[in-house]
C-alpha cells in the first residue's frame, strides 16, 4: 500500500509567531481516491493545504510524492509536479476579466498567445459545466458563487494529479455542489486524487473514500468508507465537548418589529435587485429566507442595514420609518448585521481581535474612560467573547486576518450579538463553521429569540432553515415567491419555489 | 503660431512622459516609487557625462538608463525583497539622487555637448499642423512614441504583461498560478526606473544640452502625480505629459512676449494646472471604479495572511 501512495505527508509541523498551527500531521493519499479532511475551525486544515502547495514552508516533516521526497520552495514547484489547489479565500483579481483570471492559471500558454484560440478553449470548459458566464466581464461584478466556479475552473483547466479543494462548497448551492461532485467523481475514476475539505456532513458522507480527522494540529485517524458515520466523525472531531441543547419557543406574532413595504433596490448595473418586496417580522420571530444566492438576498440585507438605498418602498422599524437612514441611525434602531463578505465588510483585517470585537460600540462607556480607551475593559470583553464562542484567536494582540475562516466568522457573530440587538440580519451565518460552532450559533440565535430578538435568517442550508425558522419565505429574482410553514413543508416544495417554477 | 506652440509642447512634455511611463511600470507591479525626481536627475547627469566623455548620444542614453536602473534597484531591493516601506524608501531615493548628482555634477557645470538634432520623417513631417510638431523631432521623441505603444501592448497582449498586472493587483493570486512575484516586481522597478532615467537624459541631452544642478525642477513629482491622472495607462500618460508641456510652452511664449506678469507666477502655471487637472480627475475617478492596482504599496509576504 505504502509504495503506491501518491502523496505521503509525514510528521509535518508548522508554527506561526505564538501559534502552533500544525503540530504533527501524517497522512497519505492514494491514487484515485477522494480523501476528505475534517476538523474544527482552526484545526489547521488550510495551513496543511498551503504546505502541500508550497505556499507555506513547514518547520519539520517530509513530503513524499510518488515515493520520492519533494521540497517546495514556491507554488510553482508544486504545480509543476501536478498539485493544484482551490483556496478557501479567493485568489482572483476582481478588476480583471474572467478570461484573464483563468488564462493565467492555464499551463503551457505561449508568451504571445492567440486570444481567440484560448477564448474558444475556455468557453468550452465553461459550457461543459453549464456555466453562464461572459468571459469579458470583470470578476468583481460576479456573485460569490460564480467567483467560486472560476476558482474551480482555474484548477480544472490544469492537468493535475492531485486536486486540493479547501471548502469549495461553502458558497455553492446544493445543486452546484452536486455538479461539482460529479466532476470530482469522474476525475477520481480517471485515476486522479482529490483532497477535499468541507464542514457539511451530508457532503462528506456522500463523496469521501477515506476521511482523516484533524484535531488541534494533529492527525487523529484515517477511516475508510464504511468505518465511519456522521456521529462517529462528529464525536472524533469535537471530542468530549457537548453540542449545546436548546428548545425553540413558538413565535407569538404579537408585536411587529419590522415591516417592509414594496421595497425596490437597483444595483450598480441598474437592474432590480429587490423588486416590490414586502414582508413582516415580529418580535421574537425567526424568519427564514430561502433562495439561490444572487436572487436579492444580499440587497435585502444591505438595504435593511443601511448600506444600500432603496429606490422605492418603505422600511418601518417598530412603526418608525427608517427607509433611507444611514448605517448609524439604523443601528440606533437596533439592527445587527452578519454580512456575506466577511473579509471586506465584516472586519478590519489589520486590527486586533480585541478591537474588532468592540468595533460596533467602541464609543460605549464600558470601553472608555473619558476620551481614552479602557484597554483593560476591552481585553476583558475579548476574553469573555473568545471563551464564550470558543474562538481560536491566537496570541494577544493578534491581527484578526491571521485567524482561520471559521474563527473570523465567529468574531463577527460575537460582536454583532453582543449589544442585544432587536433585529438581526444574518446572511449565511454558519457558512464555513464547523458543526460544533454552527450549533452554538443556532443556540445564540434561539436564545436571542427567547429574549425578543427578531431574526432574518438568510441561508441556503435548508436543514438550518427548517430547524430554526418560524416561517420561511422564498426569494427569486428579487421577489418574494412563496411563504411556507417549516412544520408542514418539504425540501422539495422549497426547492421548487427556489427555482422560480412555482409561486405560492 | 499654433505649430510652434505644439512643437514646444511635445518637447517640454517628453521628459515627463518618459518619467511617467517608468513610474507606471513600477506601480502596475504594485510598487510606489517616489524616487522619480532623483532617478531623473541621475539619468540626466549620467547621460550628459557619458555623452561628454564619448561624444556619442546613444551611449549617453544608455548610460542614463543603466545608471537610473542601478539606483532604482536599491529601491527595488528594499521594497520587494526586504518588504520595506515604499514611501520612505522612495523619498530617500529622491534625496539620494539630488545629493549625488549635485556632488558629481560640479565638474560638469559649464561644459557643453552637441545635443539631439531634429530628424524629419519623410512624408509624415509634411502633414499639415501636426506634421512638424510630431514628425520633425529628435530620435528620443520618436522613441517615446514607440514606448507608449509598446508598454500598452505589453500590459495587454503577452502573458507576461498579464502576469505583471496580476502581481500588482493580487500577488497571492499570481503566486498560486506560478508567477515569480518577487522577480516580477524587482524587474518592474528596475526597468521602470531605467526609463525614468531616459526622461532625465532628455533634459540634459536635448532640451538644454548641458548639466545644471537640480535641472529637473520638480518634473519628477509631476510624473508621480500624472500616473494617477493617467489611471495607469500609457496613452493617458501621453495626454497628461503633453498637458504639462503645453502649459509650459504657453508660459514661455508669454515670457517671450514680455508681459508684466511676474516670471515666477508664469513658471508656476504648468505645475498649478497639472495639479488642478489631477484634483478634478481624481474626484471623477473616485466615483467610478478605480483603476488603481489593488495591492499598490503593499509588500508581499507569502506566509502572511491577507
Ligand atoms: N499566516 C498565518 N499567520 C499567523 N497565523 C496563522 C496563519 N495561517 C494560519 N494561522 C493560524 O493557524 C491556525 C490554523 O488555521 P487554519 O486556517 O489552518 O485553520 P482551518 O482548519 O483551515 O480552519 P477553518 O475551518 O476555519 O478554515 C489558526 O489558529 C490560525 O490563526
Ligand atoms: Mg480553512
């Protein structure tokens, strides 16, 4: 078995100032297998992947490719022997076109290349995946889901023997993920190996040939298909930590918290992102918003939090018209926001975790003494939040950008919920969170609801929506196309509504 | 009359055009270079000294390119390899350039050379209005036309150009595609600096074929500013440089006509108008999507998380 392994990872260790990201990791990848890496947020999955592609240099340990030791001094070296990767955070140039982004990833393009020839070639790949993308659009104009596909295409156009995918499905719809899995299975059948990371158990169960669990920078076990089930993997990953329990109260539908009347929002291209959208949100209610990403959810969240202006219609908070107030005054009206794009609008990347945690209420008396910051109080607040949300924050004074994707998300949630908001607008709040953390976020939302917080929960995860919501509305092309009761509806019914084929 | 003004415009704009083109190459790779003024001076002195010694203008231009390239490689090494602060390093380079040229230029003051002469391009120079100003000029000016086109083609045609732009926008993306980011940035800084040096040499080999201490008189700073006006495009750099050149030509004309307005005020005009245009164009720029390379000014460290 060992002689035939495509890649052997032996006793890898990688530290960053003040953090041991990988302690001792060993695992092997066979040719023609889909190998899944599972682990909590901050366990070191992305770090390990970056070591495999030559982006990070390990402190210790060996990599054997095809049985012979390899040392990467740059990603170029790993590309040359046939290791390609889709990174957790996009490696795209927003200002460049789709074509330019993909072309740079292509192998063996002559310095003076024929534009027409490669356009045809790349277009064929897009067609093969039924992607409706214009090669000449700049990437910044595309939805996050489409950007994820471009990353995938960048990997698939290369002839790689090992494909590494770091949470590729986090921003894909279930249908898109299914399409990706078909591709991955086909590649596996051609003898290629895939190293896959996901927090979604359903996917892990579906696609993996083997699963390796990573915990606190160490590889725990590798299990072949058949020797694991969801519970086994979850308990290996989380260990003795208990998954928090909660009971959801039924919403009483008494006091109106927020009302949206015929709201329309136009985007940069002048098209309607929201089209005569109306809904009501009651105190303590959790309103689920289902829909394929890019059907106006982001605009809804942005207009509610004051980041975008409505072109017509009204928003009433407790009867008060807040339609075109700025972010600040709508915050005063008590709306919290968990944005979709964490890195650019959720955090200040270079500032510390402590500072990011008080960003919303830095001016509060609790964190200042006269005109000076009260560092002790800020620190105390941070330790409490880090503890409460189990954030792996690294050493004190660590800039937040060093944190793993899931941990950044936890910081945002901790900050947004700290002020006991009356309304929470959450876009994909558990995207990229490990199962333990996702459960914890659910509990926090439910606890909030118990205390009267109303939540607009925008999500693509139907399980999450069905579990938490009092009511689910479905969005399609900026309109509300249906409203269903989670107790009586089915996944199929919501799926049909999401596709825009029926209305209710 | 108009022809003469246009001719003076091109001649006054050319040194700034070279400098702006060089700065654009730097910034496209993500490196801010505030050493342009110093690099121009180094180019001017090196070009003059080499021509003075050898009698060859071509050698002079080459010397200017190489000297400025070497000086620029200091900035490159500090900002690319050592990931130092680009602003500080660039300012230091300007001060270094001013100082060192004042020191070594002392023995050159008062010497003369035969500068670049006009070479009419057959046919084209006979065109009405634009014929003389654009096609009855010296070789360096023709070279600057060529450079504008070549640089623009380089950015948008070959794969290397795409790689260079990607390095300035998102070095991590370039790195993961196998582009040698550090090398690309260093090359952009050194070659760009060399081109800036030719801009300086134009002053000492063509505009006024002699060496005068601090003869760039702030043109390098105008070039730094024009990069933004040009939104990192070489064609717009041409427009910006000629705008400056045009106002210079006009104020010289006013001086020659003997107005009562103070010479100092007149000499201020090109700078004043360039800044005015910059302010207006920057306001416009902020409204639309900015062309600025996203990682401009940011050092690249592979193991750092962005
Ligand atoms: N470049 C870096 N500098 C400093 N610390 C880092 C760096 N990269 C990773 N870390 C730290 O290493 C640890 C592991 O991070 P990593 O991104 O590998 O986690 P992960 O398993 O991918 O988590 P997630 O599921 O949230 O993506 C974290 O504590 C993180 O803060
Ligand atoms: Mg990760």
